[in-house]
C-alpha cells in the first residue's frame, strides 16, 4: 500500500538532532529508497516549512518535496472531512480541522498514514483510516 506521510514523521526525518531509530522514520527511508509511492499534501509542506526557519532547511525541504506526488483536496474532501470530524467528536475523540482533512485524503486515495501523532490512531478506531504499524 502507498504511504501518506504526516508532518510528525517528516519533521523527525529532517531534524539532525533527532534519534534516527524511530520506526516511522526508518519506514519512510525504506519506502523512499525502495521506490514505494510516498504522498504528501500542501498542508504538510506548509506545516513543515513553518517549523524550519533557516533558509538552507527551507530550500532543502522545498526541493525535496518537488519529487513527491502532491495530493490536492477537492471540495468533497472538505465536506467529508467535516463529517469525519463530527463523527469522531460524537464518539469523544477530538480531531483538528487539518488532521480531519489529512485523514480524508488518506481514505479517499486508499493510502496508509505514516505518523507518530496518536490523534490519528484514535481517529482510526472510528473511521476507516489505515495507520502504518
């Protein structure tokens, strides 16, 4: 299955001081090196760039992401993301607006989410979001 990589994993992968034995970072590297499909969206790119202020890091990230397929949400994705968020809230799981949209993109495109963010794990118990483990 193809992967959608969340900001949490990219952030760890780009940090020089992060321990590089984190399973999700190792899986990202394995997927990229083996030619597996790895997808992102503009929101992930934006979040990542907001977290790295230095010009060299900014240029490196922008250049790196040029090689990756970029998912662009459609109107229906926003509608379904709102429904997903409301469904989760009714079950007691709080989901942010951006996370709901990222989950919806994974569901629509049948992508496995690679993340270290436990909010997605909680969400996956309510909606058909597949999390890499």
